[in-house]
C-alpha cells in the first residue's frame, strides 16, 4: 500500500488523501500522519536576535551580488564567486554573533560592496570610526583591513585570516 501514496500526484484533493490513509493498515497510519505533519510545518530557521537583524539583513541583501557576471561594471570586472561571498558573510556573521553573545556589543550593519577584481569590501562608517575589510577572491589569501577615527588618529591596519576569531576588530569599531 505505501507505494500508492508515492504514486499520487501533488494535485490530489484532501478527500483523495483521506481515502488513501483509510486503506492503510492501522500500524502505518500513525507514521504517515506524523510524516505529513512534519512536512506541513514551516522550515525552522535559527532565530536571529533583534540586535543582529540589521547584520543578518545586510548579509541576505548581499546575496544578490552572486548574480553579477564578468564585466558587471561595464569594463573588465570579475564576477563575485560564491566562495568569496561565503567567506565574507561568515566572517561578518560569526564575529557579530560572538560580540553580541559574549559581550552584549551590537555591531552596526555594514555595506557589502563588490570590487572589480572579484573581491568584496565590508565597509562600516559609524559616528566616530570607519572600517574597511577587503575579502580576497583567492581562498588562501588573507583579508586586508584599514580603519581610523576620521582624523587620522586611532588607526588600525593589517591583514587577517577570515576563518579565525577576529571579533577584536569589530570591537574596535564599536569603541
């Protein structure tokens, strides 16, 4: 009998489904109903704290950058690879989440911007500080960053491994 369920089309009415279930042995009805209930439940996504929603929204909005093709700038710009995008968004999400969960520090949502060489810039401009992190297109390369307070004081500059814990850099931005 289970193969009858598998061969029914998705356009069957509720009545058809009830008739099929009624023909099942009692021992299988509970299992089938449990399966149908699980299929009907909306997908459960991990809840994003309100403080991190702007960062999460920036990450989701940046997904459209994956649609850029070579020459997206009208010249010789390289497309943004999914691997580069994932490194950028995982770096951002992981470090913002850590700061919030461990220190209660909320990170402002950055702009995530494509660069013609296929890299991605993550750019924050907050009240007293500005920070730019460039995520390279090549997986083995280290990201470069530069930040200052707008007056040339309190400068941070260097390179980092995007897979490592770099929350200190976002903490600097929030000071």
